[in-house]
C-alpha cells in the first residue's frame, strides 16, 4: 500500500534495474562449452565468467531486488475509427475447398477404359497384318509367348493361333483397360482445361517410357519383339478415346470439409444462412 501511495504521489513506477550480468553469464556458458572441443584454457575462462556473472547477478536481486524509478507521462488518447459499422467476412463456397470440386463416377472410368481398350485393338491388329500378315502376332505377344512352352519362340510360331495366349491376352487387356480407365476418371478432373492432352499424350508417353526402360530387364525376349512405335501409337489411341469418353461423362461433387472460418466460429454470413433468412425461406 505504501508503494502504491508513493507511486501515485510522485507519478512514477518502479521497474527492475537494468543489468548486464545475464549477458556475462551467457558468454561464460558459451565459452565453457566451446572449450570442450577447442582448448582447455577457453573452458577455464568460460567457467570464470560464469561464476563472475552468477555472483554479480545474484547481488542485484538478493537479499533485495534493485529497482529504478521511471516517471509517468500522462497523455490523453482518443480512439477514433473511420469504420463505425461491422465488416462481415464474405467467403465463397470454394474457400479452402478440397480440389477437385467435382469428380467422375466409377462408371465413367469403366466406360472410358472399355472404349479405349476396344479402340486400341485396331492399330495393334493392323501392325500384325502389315508386318507379319497375321492378327495373332500382337495378341500372342500380349498374352505372353512364354506360357506356350517356348523359351525363344520363332516369328512363325508367334504369328500362329494359340488359344492359351489368346485367353491370357483377353484377361490382361480387359483388366489393364479397366484399371487405366478408373485412373483416368480420378486424374482428368484435376486438369479440367486440357483433359485430352493429359489422357491422350502425356499419360501414354509416361507409361510407354516406363515399360521401355524396364522390359529389357524383366523380359528381354518380349522386348526384342515389340515395335515401340506401333506400341506408342496404340497407347495414344487408347488415351485419346478413353479421355474423350471420360471427359464427356457427368460429374459429381466431392465431399468438402467445413471452411476454416466456420470451424473457428468467425462471423461469415457468406457461408451460412442467418436465422432471419431461414425464417423468411420457411
């Protein structure tokens, strides 16, 4: 009570007196640690500064803390604002939204995969007819000539009909087409401006390059038999057709999280209806 009365009478307050001893203590600790990896003399100097800093700092706070009087300067402060009304935050529905806002259904990917798989059959069969005079050559390559019991089959053997290879080729082709079609349905909405460019050129180029780089290690015999120019052409046909079919399908909105403003409880009438608007709509 005496301190408060004295402060009010002299228009001043007491603050802790400034001191440089904490800085001396910090320098001593740093030098003491640095000397452990440099020189023992630096450690001794750091220890001396540490003790010196502790003694000097303790003498300023024990047994009584040292203070200094700081005069108070009275000033009249008037708070004024040029905005007397509350400015509400207007936030659009897409604020902090999960992208994409819309995506294709599973059925769209299945349709695209089926259409692209059917379309790519024709350039593959055309390649077999033009080069080997047989439509079974690309089919047997896709089905895997190794399952027919030949480790290094001849060209004539591959160009002949083998029901095991045809059955395997159908399973591989249908499965791969459906999986890639589903992938297109998920990826194309992320690039809505150029869906055909992504599906028809970029994606086939990526997986063709991947197969070209690893097939010589995985299956050297199959790698020697594949004409990569025709392979890439058939992949482009698949990508263009599948991309066009998927892009033409209707989309559904994705599940969205609540915007950050609503989760924080900020007043945001642009996102939710007020009670007056709800009563008026009823």
